[in-house]
């Protein structure tokens, strides 16, 4: 086994160990576009443009991944979205 193959194998294992999670936001008939946009800006640290695009995707597609990262970072963000009355989960 060459050194390059060994390094690649070690990197592959590291990537598998650091599995990324995602907060998925679901559409509802309760919250306004402006409320969802403001929530994504404050909770997920989106720019205005990101928040608007995600909100439109949620409205027309029914759901959208709004934040990816490690579970420990996403869990409090998802909890805050739920506290605000939005429908979200970590996958």
C-alpha cells in the first residue's frame, strides 16, 4: 500500500466519523414568510438572501435543508426554531 493510499484511507475514515447533520424546515400554514425569514436570520445566521430562498423552497417544495453541521451545533438551533413555532427536525 502506498503512502498516498494510506493517507486517503485515513481521510475517508475521518470523514465518516464526522458525519454532517442537517436541519430540515417544513412548510406550515401558520407562519408568514417574513416571520420565517426573520427566524432563519436570527437562529441559523442566514443572510437575507439565503433566508428568502429557503423560505420560498419550503413554501413550494414542502421542506428545505436550512443548516448543516455537527449535531451539537444544530440541536439548540433546531430547538429554537421549534420554540418559535416552526416545524423542523435534524436528519
